[in-house]
C-alpha cells in the first residue's frame, strides 16, 4: 500500500503519458490541502492549464538545487523513455533518504524506464495501474516489494470532468463544420519504434485504412488527427490538403474527445480516457502483430477492430 503523501511534494515528469497522472496527483493533493507542490518538467504541453498548477521548466542541475532548497517530504515522478530527469531526482531522493514514488502509466519496457546509463535507479515505491501491469513489472525484473497497484490518478480526475464550451462553438472555433460527424484519430507514434517491422502497421498506414474504409462518406465526415507529442508531424503533411483530414496539434484534448463521435487509436490511454468522458472508441489493429499492451475487454466502450469489414461497419454506424 502506498503511504499517504503529505507535506511538501516535489513532482517531476517528462513524457506525456506520465505528465497527466503526475499533474492530476499534484492537483488532487493540493485541493485536499495535503501538499504544497513544486512541479518540474523539461517538456511543455498544452494541457497544463487543465490542472490549475504551475509547472517550472527544468534547468540543468535542478535535481540538486530544488531538492536542497525545497527540502521536500516526498518526490513523485512519472517515467520516460525520452528523458532522464525523473531518474536524476530519484537519485537525489535516495541520497537524502526522501520517500519517492514513480507512477508507471503503461505495460511495456517497465524495467528499462529505471535505467540510467549503466545502472538501475529505483524509487521507494513504484505505482502501477492494475494487476496486469503488476505482473508484467515483476516479469520485467522490477522488485516485487517496490510495487503497488494504485490505478491511474488522471483517470480518477477526468471521471468528473465536463467541457466548458458547447459543441457548436468548439468546432466552429477550430474551423470545422459541427454538423459533420467527427472521427478523432489519435495514433501512437509507431514509426518512432519501427512500426511496420515491429507491429506490421504504423500510423500512416492506419490513416490510409480509415480513408479507404470511409469511401464516399469521407466528404461528410471530419477526420481529426491529434498527433502524439513525440510524433513526426511531417508524416501527415500530404493529408492536410484533403478536405476530410485536419491535423490539430494545439487543441483542448478532453473537449475534443468529449464531442467526437468515435476515437481511434492503437494502444494509447486515450481510448480509456474516451470511455471515462462518455465517448465511443476503436482500437484499430488491422494487420497488427506483436505484443498487445491494452486489454480492451475490461472497458465497455472500446471496440477492437481487426478487419477492414469491421471498420467499415463501425464507421457506417456514425
């Protein structure tokens, strides 16, 4: 069981998957009056404003400076594969005997997220989302005594969320026709990890599949591409001259999910978030192979699509 997080908390994140849970935890604890937080990141995301907290930009050496000046009672981090700042703060926590917890928002490469150069850096506790993640963490080599199942703080946060703007106003503000059906395509950046070779498909192939399955209906439906923050945007450039495809990099994601007719992705947590926000979602796994990190059978709103016919049938119901 995770000890109560009280007093002064130092929160650190980089990758977007961990950013929202860490921000949600900081927001929740602050609203309960239990913590005076400092939040540090080496990334900037458009969803920071959702949490009504200040995020300080990371500067080289902050793991030494902020821990010494702030003297936190605990350090709470995400985990990343594009940055090591969380691990650097965990090193300081260990050196100064400060309780630390890292939240893991996924099922893959669990041990690797704690690799810093040639050594492993563990927090006092590793929080995982469910029993499946717990088992995979042990299989990956994480010490069982560090693991605790906590659920996802961000999922708890958005389960009570409501949009502040109406559908018509929101989509017209984006230059989209609110009378048309909206497909929100939020792909994982599979090309960054050799998608075609590893999974048999990537985000561009999947977009082509959606367009093919829409057929003549594509002129009556908006396909909104919301790229992952780590996405290579050039991959979608050739699609932006099509009236049915719009790429949105800066948009309020929760509102976009809430008002979309269906959310399409592969493994992303956005599929689970869609259900919590009351939206229909589709796991597009046509021609996919390899590990499957999301068990959609636990979520009533997620439909797994593995054939072109299944996708055509789903799109025809919009």
